[in-house]
């Protein structure tokens, strides 16, 4: 399965900055919070990230 540009962007931001919440991801990426929430859900479903209370890893 090929990743979308949004998914790659989120993964690269997390790699660079480390654990953070969706509001920070939205601000850094320029994507809306709804888009970030969808992307995070898709990445979690693929096992690419772990969603933790208080941030992402």
C-alpha cells in the first residue's frame, strides 16, 4: 500500500520533532486538524504509529 503525501508529511514531522499532539502537528504541517486526525487514524490502523494519551510516538 502506498502512503499519501499527508501520511508521509506527518511521519516526517514526528521523526524530526518527536512526540507531539495533533494541534502541534496541524500547526507545523499547515494541514487542518480534521485532516491530521484522519491521517493519524489511518497511520494507527497501519501500525505506523502508536497513539498515546498526551501525544504521539
